[in-house]
C-alpha cells in the first residue's frame, strides 16, 4: 500500500513540475506521462526499500503495474495545472 501512495504522490509532483516547466499543454501532458511512467514507480520503490529494508521478487511487478496509476495521475495533474493557470490569467 505504501508503494502506491508514494508513487501517486511522486506522480502528482512530477505532473505539477511538468505543468510549470512546459509552455504548451500537450507538451506538459506528454512530459508528465513520460516522467510518471519512468520515474514515479522507481521513486515509490526506493522509498519502500529505504523504509522496510528488504527487497523481494515481486518488486518487478511495481514497474509493470505502477505506470497504470502514475501515468494517468501525472497527466491529469499537468493538464489541470495548465488549465487552472490559463483561467487565472483571463
């Protein structure tokens, strides 16, 4: 359970970072999806490894099923960030 919470929190942060750094909405969503798929599961696993201190054979499943949660989360956050930012300026 800890892995999913940390991976989701990491993907939210990566989505916000992508939304803040990229000018175009489509680029922010694409960048967030790439970061969410590649980096967020790793950050979640590193946190679990550091806290629990053990690794097992099922850790590879985190990289298989982790992006199912982290990619949509990061993409939605990046899109919402750009949308809210655009509405503030108007």
